[in-house]
C-alpha cells in the first residue's frame, strides 16, 4: 500500500494534536490537583 504525502502529513498532524491535548489536559489536572498543597 502506497502512503500519500497528504495521508502521512494528516496522520502526523492528528498525532501531534492528540499528544498536545493529552499533555495539556494532564498538566491542567496535575496543576489543579496540587494547587492547594503549596503556593508557587
């Protein structure tokens, strides 16, 4: 099966978006969870 440049670019873009969203949500949850422990 031949992979098109557009298909590869689309998969990479979606992968980066998903990774960014997961990392952002994880950071928000982590920051919110430790917000009351100690002041930054």
